[in-house]
C-alpha cells in the first residue's frame, strides 16, 4: 500500500509541475509575445530548471498543446474502460462529458492567447492538425474495439464527430473570450446534437456483455 500511495504522490507532483510550466508559458506569451519568450524564461517563471522543462516538453511549441494533449489522452483512457451493461454510446458520452468538464474548469484567462497563437502561426496549425489526426485514428481504433459491429466509415465518422465537436466549440468560445458557464452551455448543446446523430447507429445502443 505505501508503494501505491508513493506512486500516486509522485504522479500528482509531476502533474502539478507540468501544469505550472504550461501556465507560466501562456502567461509569458500573453505578456511578452511568443517569439520574445524563451524556454529559460518559462522555466524561471515556473520555478524549475530548463532541464526540468525538457523532461516535460520537447520544445516551446509543445507547451501550447499540453492541455489538449492531456484531455485527449483522457478520452482514450475512458474509451478503454468497459462496464458490462453500458452501451457504447453511453461510454462515448461519458468520455466527452469528462473532457468538457476539465476544459471548462481549466479555461483560465489565457485561453484566447492559446487559440490565437495556433490560428495565427502556420507551424502551430500544422502541429495541431497532426495531433488531431493521430488522436482521431486512436479514438477510431478504440471505438472499433468497443463496438465491433461498426463498419469502417461509421467508426471514422463517429470519432471525427466527437473530437471535432469539442474542438470547434472550445476554439469558438475561447477565441471570443466567453465565460466558463457560457462555454459549458455551448458544449452541452454540441453534445446533444452529437448524441441525436449517434442514436441512429444501432450498434452503439447495444449493451456491452
């Protein structure tokens, strides 16, 4: 038991350090500008060494995607959990809800800066597109495992619908500086639209044995 608790403490400490680096980077990008902010600046603001920075992020560009990378990883983890009696649609819905709640809780004051940087810089746009493509492929694979009755096109469409809906609404809300409550309402509406479409897929509504 002590070993498990120690491992849990280490993981929480690592997550706090990662979050501190992310928050410091976004704050400096907003205050000084992206090009004017160095990795040394970010490390100092987060009270870590540059070596520690590189233990968490390969580059300055990767810091910008830390939050969404964490949330997408959570989607994948939730899809991998199976509860007998649940339908695939319920699992997909809960995965999206958990990510929505985290995104709203972490929206913060620098959300618009994060979105603006990605939308204005072609290199960051390309990296964002690559990340989304890789994540969609993994989500598609897990949905196929979750629901073997789906055909390939259905799996592609479902994974694209789930990820695309979240991404589009979050970008819109952060780009326009909307409050967390307004963002949550918008995400709820997007989820409702997604669910209405997915209910028409019979295989998604069959309970897992």
